[in-house]
C-alpha cells in the first residue's frame, strides 16, 4: 500500500480498463493455521512440485477464504496463537468460534487489526538505476539479510507493532474503547445474549468511521436467525455459514489466477495459505 511503483501500475490504462477505478489497491489475504502435514513430490520428469497432504492444509485454505466475509486481511486460528508469545497474542482480536471441515474440535478465529487504507503512498522518487544481474544479486543479498534478521530470536516482533510507523498508522483507529466494546459484544454473542450483543456490535460496526468486518459478519449471522440464538447454542457455528454470507462487494482478480497457492512452512509447524500476487 506504500509502494509508489504499484501505485503507478494501477494507473496504467489496461489496469483501469480491468478494474474500472483509479483508487484500486493491491490487497493480500492470509489464513494462518498450525498442524502436521505430509510432504510429497508430485509431477513428472519435466516439473516436480512439493505437495502437502493433511486436514490442516484444508483448514488453512478455509480460514483464508473466510477473510472476505469477515472483512479482514489476516485471519489466524487459535493453534497459531498458542505458539505465539503473550505479547503477540494480545495484538490479535478474537472474533469467532467455528467448526471447520477437517477439524473435530471448534476453532477460535483471531484477526490482526490493520486498516490498510490508512497508509499513504510513498512520494519518494523511484531509484534511477539499471536492473541488471549485478543489481539482482545485491537485491537478493539484501533480502537474505532481512530474512535472517526477521527470523532472529532476538527480534521483538511485538515491539514492531508500536515501532513501525506504517503498522502503527494502520492500527491507530483501533482504540481501547473499540476493542473493549467489541469484546463485550462477542462475549454476549457467545453466551447467547444476542439482544445485548447486537446493540454492542452495531456500535462497533461504525465506531471506526468505516465498516468493521467482524462486527458486520456476526450481525449478519444473528440477523439470519432473527436475532435469536439457535436451540442449544454454545457459541460455536459452522464455518460454512460464514463463507456463504454476503459480504461487502470487492473487486478481485479471478480465483482461477495462477498466483493463488497454498504453502506449508514446515510439516510440524504452521500451515499457511497465501492469496497473493507474488510467485512464492
């Protein structure tokens, strides 16, 4: 969202013809889940790719798909939160508890609150340099150095939420009042007190000055049941009910795009699904 290069691409006539708006932005959605997976080679003598088989892969895919109806960019299961530090877990907001196909136990869903629209495009001029083999090597070395730094155990990731200007700007609207009000609304929703939950979530839906996706998602679910909790309600619903809900229309590239891929970082670690426009 800060890249001036991407901003210029969006003004290209072909992109304007495709998207039909000059204020479009490149958006990424992430679904994060942790669990085991079996890695195997699939392909032929001409091309072999790594494939991962596990219910956890399907769960990660379902979580990524749910980012749209929940109106968030990053959706995380409680399995990942349990692997995080207390400080990082506190940066995430519990927004629902669902049953996902492939999992026998309920899955708590958390979002990372980031308002990408709050970030402005950098006005720095693009570097005037030839993009050749030498520059590619320098860029690769820089990325490797940054990767090593980010994976270092000494790095305080939680501190980045406050120290990084872009992240701080994207989180500035999520005040203590908003978070506490949503928390009370969600607790009442979970306990079946939907009259109180609806009142609180209606407040948080517009408290940010724009629509809050998780608040709207829960309100749509309650409205579908005439704001009365189902019989034997225990605060858990099927994930399919969230995926089939109508969310705010957005323009995205075709789901059949070759850039959509599922990745597993480690068979015994996090299984992540990235819907991104980069060849990773």
